[in-house]
């Protein structure tokens, strides 16, 4: 009898596994278009080091915590809590590269990623196993709250990047100690 039940259980499990494998995989449309480079990059009349320093200052001025600050890379993040049970985290990465042979013009690339978290509650109840009697459930319960990542999105709004690059230009202009006189801040054009 036990052997028959075990065979039926294995057979049932096999049917479920085959059905799960046969389920179609959801197809998504192509997300990347490789369009204009004007959204995520700008040319600056400054060295890559100066551009990244201006980007670092721009992020600091907006309350970002800087994770990495090098001559060619700045990486920072900032947290937001728009609702009591929701949390957002914005991560911005700026890469600075020389654009001309004399390195007096640089190209700044920036991407922003926003992660969304939601408060998830899980209830726990206690049960007690007593030998000879069995299991006894107690009315004691507790709940655990945890922030769970529910989404992640690359920011694609042109106006967001325009404002960021305007702030970078402002910090480049303010940096008189390095002798920067003019900032183009123009969108990078494909070659």
C-alpha cells in the first residue's frame, strides 16, 4: 500500500514537472533602441578629471552619498521615502573620457537607475510538538516586516539628464583654479 502511494506521488510529481516545463515563456518587446546619444552624454571644454570632479560636486550638492570618486568615474546614491511603506533608491554613475587628442575636451556619460522597494509583512505562528499527543498550535503570532525590491528602472527622461548636465556645467564654471573659461555642454554627436 505504501509502495503504491509512493508510485502515485512520483507519477503525479512527474506530470506537474512536465506541465511546468511546457508552459510558454513570456516574450517581451525589444527594450534597447540605440537611439540618440544626446540623452546620456555631453561634451565639456574641460579635462576628464575636471568633468568628473564637477559631477561629484553636483551630486554632493543634491545630497547624494558618493560611493566612488576617481578621475574617470563618479558613482553615488540617494534614498527617498515617498510613502511610509515605500522606499526608492537612485544610483547615478558618471564616466568621464577625453574626447580630443590634447585632452582639453571631455565627454561625460551618465546613467541613473532607480530601485523601488515595498514593505512586505509576513505573519508567523507558533506550534509545539508534544510527544505522545501530537502537535499543539498556540495562539501566539508575530509579524516580520521587510523591505523587498519590487522594481528597477533606468531613468530615460531627457529633462532629468539636462538638469544634471546643467548643474555639472555650473560647477565647471565655478572652478576658476583650473582656468576653465568656456563650457560647451553640448550633446555628443555620433561620428
